[in-house]
C-alpha cells in the first residue's frame, strides 16, 4: 500500500544523526555530487528532503545526485 504522505524537510543535525556522517564529510560529499544537495527553506535556513536522504541511505556507495 502506498501512502501519499508529504516529503519532510530534515535539518542538518537530523541528517548527521541518520547518516552517521560528520559535518565536513557531508559537505564534501555534496560538493562531489555523491550526496543530495540541500534546499533553501528561508534566507538563512536550508534542509534536505527526507526522500532524497532515504535514497542515499539505500545505496550510499553508488549514489549520484541529480541536477
């Protein structure tokens, strides 16, 4: 059964907790295109789509960020 729940926005600390990555490694992976880019929530606020983080967690070795 598929549910139509909205995609949540995860903040930095939640992403770090879920992935086990350090802050520096996370941003290095974003720059390399091997982790999803964050999205702008407000002028000084960003987060990650929960679905994108879950996609990465399913296969972190071969993940490639889409443009």
